[in-house]
């Protein structure tokens, strides 16, 4: 079912913009900024977006929404300043900088010129961050200092490697727990029919060398032998008749993946019950340049390693966290001579599950509610796996970016958004007292602004979080402000008991 939302009224936007314009005229730019936040949250954003680069549109709209009969022009000082505030709110700092510089250059006696100059400096610092030129002079390290640095670096690398292995192993085990292993072929489909193109079929593909198909055949044979004939393959001369089709491609783009550093790909097609019904293997051809520094035997061994990996995917295996496994996500250096024990153990689990698959599915098909419940469980598990994988990527790449973005948002007094970024980062940096204090500061400011604009429930949410995290390292004045603002928010929402409790804390604190 599609979600429907009420369309926001642009008339309300112009009413709010008129309030903001009155604050600009009175020289209260911070209050004008607060009204713009209200407009973005509660009214149509269209007038704001159209005002971004069209000063005449903004001036005309303000004239039309005002009770005054005088018309405004786009180069009116107050209109320029309001437009700069809108541009800042809509994340266009360069446009805001240019608008404010226009006021500074052409109207030096403007009533709020000092506030304008202050905002120009802040925007300039954001657009053109200062160069850090206060680094200490370089000096020659003593052998002892150099050794200490190298040892610290080595320990850090080991710790990083161990942490990544732990995360990979945790994710791998989560997949085992959630899906009770991966998609698999039904027992009735064995032996699987495999199509491998002939040398003549591939003769016009750049990089293909006559005999390369042998390495694919060898890889299938190695899997069959390792599983002691419990998995069998037969070979057909038509892709249309095959369960597994193999192809050679001459460019990474033809692998069907976004990444550019891959040499093979496997796409499986499954029924709704997660049984595999078809697999398509694609392997990148190898140019002569790759073989030159590695000797004549490297080419075949490389192709066989790639084929073993992709066949593993075709049979239902996912990537392994074990570095010496053929199912590890990277090409091995040096290349592997055979399947690893981890590969064989993982495949045996699939085989055992496959052998009981027919009986399990027959029972499920006889009782549709059980089938539906199983599918729901699998869908839920898949969603959990995606969440785990997203969390893993988030941990590895995005925490520092979150913190940097939060600092940038603070520069423009976007307290609620900065709070959200700091709060998200704190989930993974809970021992970082700097992040804790940043949350307290932005929670207090966001709560103060929310309370001032009548958003009492939001104010309580922000300030309660600030109170929860403040500690002895939190500046005394900030602790006092958080508690006072929280008390005022409770009073504004008629929560007298809560307000009295906070007041008692205030009286008991040693400020």
C-alpha cells in the first residue's frame, strides 16, 4: 500500500517568511533563522527553493504577503539578508556568502552590518578552510624513537586486522544463524548440467586462449572429487539445456558488477523457496601481460582459482572469512593449489541439507501455512543480514564522516541536525567523551530553539538526552542550562511533577 502525505500549503510558507523578514528588519537575524527552520519543517519548501537564486521572486512574494502597500525590490538590504539566510538553510553556502558580500560592499551603513560581517567570516571559513601551517619543524628521529614508532604501527596494524577478522566472522556466523545456510539446489536436479563454450565459440573474444576451457572443466572435476561424487556434473552442448552456464568476457563491465577490480562473477536464480534453479558464471579473460612475470604455469592456475571460486557460488556458497579459503573475497597471493578444508566443510553442510531437502519441501508443500511461515522467516532473516552488512559498512567507513558533518552543521546553528549526527556516532564511540560533550551541547541548543518555537515535545526529547549523557566533565554552565531548559520545557507542557523533580536536582547541584 502506498503511503500518502498531506500536501503542505505554500501560503503558510509566505506567512512564516513574512515573520522572518520582520525579524531581519529588526536586526534579529538569529530569530529570523529560527522561523526558517519552522518553515522547512511545517510548510511547503517550494517558495524557499524558488527564492534560492531568484531575488525578484522573493521580493514580490514578501510584498504580496505584507499588509504594507510599498513594493520591495530584489536589491533591498533586508531582502538580500533574508535570501542569504534561506541559502544557508538550503545548504548553499557559496550563494549565501555572495549575497552577504553584496550587502557589505554596497550598503556599509546597513543597520545589522556587524552581524552580516560575522556571518561572512563564518561562511568564508566553511568554504575556504584555513591551511594548517602550525606543524612542528621536522627533525631527525633517534634509532630508539624510530623503533618505538614502528612497533606502535605494527601493533596498530595487527589490531586492525584482528578487528576486521572478528567483524567478518561475526557477519559470517550471523548469516549461518539467520538463513540456516544459503540457497541450494534441490536433490532431484543432480547431476547438474553444465555448459562450457568450445574454443571455436570463444575464438573472437579478446584475451581468450585456446585450451582455457580446460581450466573450467578441471575446476568442476576438483569440486566433484572433493565431495566424493556426492555432487556430480554432466556437460551439455547447449546453454539452453544447462543448469549452470559458463561464459568468457573481455572487460570488467561485462561481469555485471559495479566493482572494477573483479575477475569473475556468478549470478544465481532462485525459486521463492530459495532453491537454486540456474547459475550463470562469467570469467574475465586473461591477457598475456599477466602471465609474463609469473611464469608459464601462472595463467592456468589463476583461471582455475577463479573458476573454483565462482563454481562455489553457483553451488550456493557465500564468501568465507578464512583468508586461505578458495571462497575468500580476494584473489590469493600466492594462488591456492586446492580447495581448503573450510570450503569442503561448508559444501558438506549444503550437501547434507540438499539430501533432506526433498522430504522437507514435500512436507512444507503439503501444509501451505508452514511454507508461508518459512518464507516469512527467510524474508526476515534476509532483512536482518542486510542490516548486519549495512552496519558493518557503516562502522568501517562512516563514523568520522558523521562527526565532521556534525561540526559543519554546528557552524550554521543547525543544532537538531548536528545532534542527530553526534547521537548516531555515539552508538559506536560511546567511550569517546568528546562526542558525549558534543551531544550535550547540541542537545541543549536544539532543545532551547525547539522550546522557543513552541515544539515542546521535541525540546523535552533533546534536553532529556543531554541530561542523560552529561557527566562531571560537562562544563558547569552547560549542565545548569540543560536542567533549566528541561524544567522550562516540562512546565510548558504542564508536566508539573517532572518540572519539580528537575528543580530539585538544580537546587542540589553544586554549580
